[in-house]
């Protein structure tokens, strides 16, 4: 994986992925006591950055392989990205989803024509289920983060951040990224290392599911004791990826971990100050910038997704608006 892969992915995404805005609001800056710029990937196709990696990976397959179909496992955002990219490229898609995934994500995945296969995330191994289905049906497995062309697609977010930061005169800043397995984080880190080395990526995870943060501290891949127990379903993974962890180790600063309540508070702030809708897992980077980061330097936040059920969003507004 290198910057050339990310640039090539950008060319394949041209005309398909949305170039999402880098938002700022004076009242948000006042809340934080510093300038906060929000990369609104919640406005990406399918409501999250995952479309970038999915379209990148599928468009890189040879046509014969793609025509046999693809398979992915996801709590919803990668599922939707793969499902839409597959439909656009004329490929069948099978998505393995946890049975407790948000209803909105399940419905949206089915709405674009994908077949959904459920599993119990507390008792079953999604990797094993996905591998078995891929073998049985001759499908190509598109992993949610530990695939080079997926990482390359997510890295296009970093190319846009670098360009927009330069246009605003931002030479140095922490870039806080919502982090699960590390596909988005590592892709952005690679892009910024090449294009804007003064912008340093810092992963942000839910409390109790901080495998990336602990891995960066220890220097070896750490696992989470559980894969359930947080409302931030989009970024709960068992461990960092074998491909993503070395990239994060080389290019990322220390990680943050935020509580579910902080994520809900950040969702309310995003709505009130920026008029954007975030899901809990897509709000943790903003939560870190608002409630955990210190100092007065500029910070760039990646708001990674907005696929939230109405009830969860209402909870955020009722409690913190």
C-alpha cells in the first residue's frame, strides 16, 4: 500500500463518490475554544465513507471475477457501500450482518438489492461465516478494512482533507478519525503523510473497545474482550487489521477513547451547530475534539457516518440538545 494506490483509487472514484465538504461554524469553535473543521462523510453516498472503499475495491476487480458476485460482512455501513457499488457495477452482492444491526442499515442494504445473511455477533465468527459463503458460492470477499483497495479508497478522504486544509491555510493540525479496524484511519494517514505531513492522524474509539489505542501503546495487536456493549456499532471490531495496524503504527499519534454519552452529546452538537446527522460511531471523533482534546490548535474531525435510527437520534437530542 502506498500513495500511488490511493491516487489510482481516486481516479476510479471520479464521478461516483461525493467530494464531501470540510465544515466549520463559529459557534462550534466557541464550544471548543479552538477552530474545528469537520469532514462530513455522513454526506457521502450511502451515508458513510464506506462507499469509497467499496467502490474502489469492486472497480479494481477484473470484470469476470466481479460478475460472479461479491460478499462482505458488516454491521451496516460497509454493507451498504458494497451493496450500492455492486449494483452500480452489475455484480450480485451477499452481505453477512449481525442480527442486532440497526434496522435502518438492514433495510437500506436490502433496498439496493443485496442478499442479507444474519449472524449472532456474540456467539458466531463473522469471518468464518463469510469465508465459507465465499467458497461455497464462488464470491469474492471484500473485507471491511483489511483489503488494500478498500484502504486505498478510504484514503481518498485524506487527499481531500489535504487539499481543503491547504486552501484554508491549515499547515498543522491533529486529524481525529473514528476508528474500528483501521481502514479509514490508515488510508487517511497514508494520504496525509504524503500530501500534508503537518496533519497528524489520531484514532478515536469507544471506551471499552479501544483495541487500536492499546495496540499502538503496546506495539503489538491487541483484541477486545467483547464485540457488543456499545451504541457505536459501526466501529466495534475484534482487533486492528494485519494491514492497517502497521500503517497506523508508522503514521498515527496516540488514540482517544470516548464514552457512549460523549458520542450522543457530539451528535446533538453536530446537529445544532452544523445541521448534520451523525450516528454514534460516526460522532466519536467530534466527541474527542469537544470533550477530550486540549490546547488551542486547529483540529480536523472526520464525521464518518450518519446512518442512525430515528429513536437513537432522538435520544441524543432529548438528552443533550
